């Protein structure tokens, strides 16, 4: 049965929240900077919906046989950075993408990204579409590269070394 990808509706809130909790828990297992999903995700979703509304964004839900199987969210960013070209400062940004485990590897994530890219390109004269991933999330990085994304900026970090550490 084919996927149906449609705009988010209020009735999707519980499924989207559960998906983003799962995503947060996955990232939490990969890096110690992530807080537990259950405590923060409701607040995150509320803020995300406001950001989507303010920045010509959207949230799309994927269903198969009437059941939730994925979500993608994104919006237009306009950084106004004087040290970069205008087309680098105005871009589409995918803030979240999630596919239920049973549907991973099916091509659904690529379809969700394509739907979001088309939506954002129709909202503003963008030439760039960006997405972030934890550097340690090699699976996500490989998936994004397979979808045609290339690394843009890489942020490095280290913990502050105190005397005697």
C-alpha cells in the first residue's frame, strides 16, 4: 500500500510527539547532551509549531494504511550573516525527520525530504536546503549524503579541561 503524505493536523499531535520522543531518546543514547525526551518534547513541539508558522514552514505526516509512519518538519531560515552570500543566508531548513522503525530503508525518508524541499522552495526564493545531524549519528549522516546532502559546516567540541583533569 502506498504512503500518503499530508500536512499536519491537530489530531496528529500525539503521534508526532511520540515520534519526536523516540528520536530524542535515540540521540540521547548517542550523546550525553540530550535530555530525556518525555520531559522536553511537549514544550519542543509547541515551540516548533510556532516557529513553523512564523517562518513559512510546514510539518508533513506520512501514513500507510491510515497509520502514522513518519513526520518531517521544516521552515525558512534567514540568517542575515554579512560574511556569507545572500543565497547562503536564506535557506530551507529541515528541523526534524522521523520514520517508524518498520518503514526505515523503504525510501520514505527521502520522499519526506523531497516534499519538504518542494514546500519550502515554493515559499521563498531559496537555493539551499539544509539539515543537521549529530556527528556520531553515522546512520543519519550516511542517509543524508545518500539523499544528496553534503557537509556544510562541522562543529567540533571538547569538554573543558580543569586543572588536574
